[in-house]
């Protein structure tokens, strides 16, 4: 069977035919180079508008790298034509196997991008003998196509969160679609300021923004401000996960402060190595942690009072009615204020300030929460480890969209992987 027959089965181009195939050394490596020629009397397409036009002259031959065959590098060789377009003058023709000045075929870019979802970008480059830069450019081309072709209609629920992506105050704002049965990354913007979230709503458009029914976020002020302004019709649910995290932080501040005081005053160090005994859920405690917690709870300590308040707060989420949930939270806040524990009192002030948005979780029938958002955030951490070598936010953004954006891919006549 001829190599041209195989190529016609997987990548056949209208108005072009595969000609001779021969061995050549490319970059010191033996490679298979297949010559492509235009069909007789065919006309090239203008690289600007795509209209067919007569040939003006020819450029030097160019090589385009194709998907490797049995581990052998494969290249297309073609002599580009310049066409005389009636609208744009003399232009280099566009060819169906590559975009612009890229030396990679679209089939190779899609091939590398699909492997880049499974392996690190560095590993993909080593396996298929291409540079990290080639893998990055391939992923970028596929992501650019997907962002251009994706549909943002029918979105009813979104989750907003921020994540630190580098040392220092380097954060990014993430927006996810969290509709039942369909979850994907919608937006990645640098920073966690007002304009970071505004950028998403501008891209979504006013019409689609008005169709949002639920928005889940934490208590970060810039997010609250933008959501209230751009999507007032949506039911804004405060993230239950972050509320519990804030309460745990208050508890840990009390524990750390009391442990230092006991050490300073010469008391027995009963709070030593108890951090996760207090922060973990009871069902997740190890046997030795359960024993240690039981021992500590017998002491009259501020940390013990804070822990008991934390445990009783969890009962709030068991209510189904917003009315009775409000009743319980009011009772709990009163009891917490009387505890005279400053971090807990700060937490209570925060709860009272945002209680209406907290009760929206009950109004949404407990269906909207940031559980899926936190799950995707963990996947983001894995993605950043896989894309070894990037140094800029833009590369990180491309890697995240590629892995979690559920983006449409360019059409191909054959699936190579």
C-alpha cells in the first residue's frame, strides 16, 4: 500500500493531491517528506478573505510537520502560491492543512493538544520529539478555536471563586458553570478585583447575564459588589464551604493563642498537636486523634468552648426551611456572642451582615453550592503541575481552558489519538 493511499484515508484535501514521498534528513533526523501539489487548473484562496483568485507567482517551498507515522517524523512539502485577490491585492494563499505562517499542520496541533490532556506538556514534547514551545502553540491554537466557537447560551448557575496561582499576592478570578449535569470553566482573569469579575460579565453579555438564576460566591467584597450590580435578578448564594472555613480559622486562632499563653504561664501543654483534632470532622478523625480530643474536652478551656460552638453551628445546614434556619442562626449567634471569644464574635458579625445571602442556600433547595467549584479548583492544581515550564499567566490560562473548558475542537477527518 502506498503512503499516499494512507494519507488520503486520514487527511484528504480538496484541490490538492499527494505527490512523491521520499526520505530526507530534517534537523539531523531521518524523516518522511511528502510533496503536495495543487490540482491542475485549481485556483488558490486569498489568505485574507478566502476568495478564490488567480495565481500571481510562487514562493519557495515550505515544510509543514504532520502527525508522526510509526514513530517516524512526517512532513508535507508545498510551494506556496501568491494570488491576486480583487479585494486585497496580492496575498499568500491559505492552505487547508495549516493556519497562517505555522509550520505545524492542524492535524498535528490537535494530536499534540489531545495528548497534552493526558501527559505533562514536557512529556508530550519528549514522546513525539517536538519542543515544549510546539506543544504550547498547539494547545493555544486548539483553545483559541474552542473559545471562538463555544456557546454561552443556556447558563443558569455560575460559581465564582479566587485562587492564588503564584507566590505573593498573585490571584486569579475563576468563573464556572455549575448547572446540574454540565460543569465547565467559563472565565479566568488575573487578580481578584472588581474589574476581574466585570470582564466575565462583559464577555457573557447583558442578555445572557439577565438569564442567570443562581450565583454562588464567597464573601469577598469586590465580588459581592459586581454581582449585585450586574445580576440583581439572580439568587446569590454565599458559599457554605467558605463560611465553615472562616469559622475554623476563628477556632484555630483561639487554640493557637491559648496554647501560647499556657506555655508562657507554665501550664501543662494539653493543646499541643491538637490543631486537626479540632478542625476535622468527627467521622474523619484517626483513632489517636479521637482519644486526644476526648481528653482535651474534659478541660475548661476557651478552645473547648469555641469547638463546641463550631460543632453546634453545623446543625444549621440540617434545616430545610429558611424560616427555621434563620431562627436557629439567631439563637446560635446570641450564644456565640455571650462566649466572649473575640474571633468568634467577629465571625458572628460577618454572619449577621450576610445572613440573607446565607439563607438563599435554603431557598435554592440546597442544590447550589461551591462543592463542585472546590472540586474543580483541585483539578486546577493538578493542571498547573502538568503544564511544566510556563512562566506567565496567559500560558496558565490556556492550560486551564484546555483541560476544564469543555471547548469544541476543530473538525478532523481522522482521530489520531
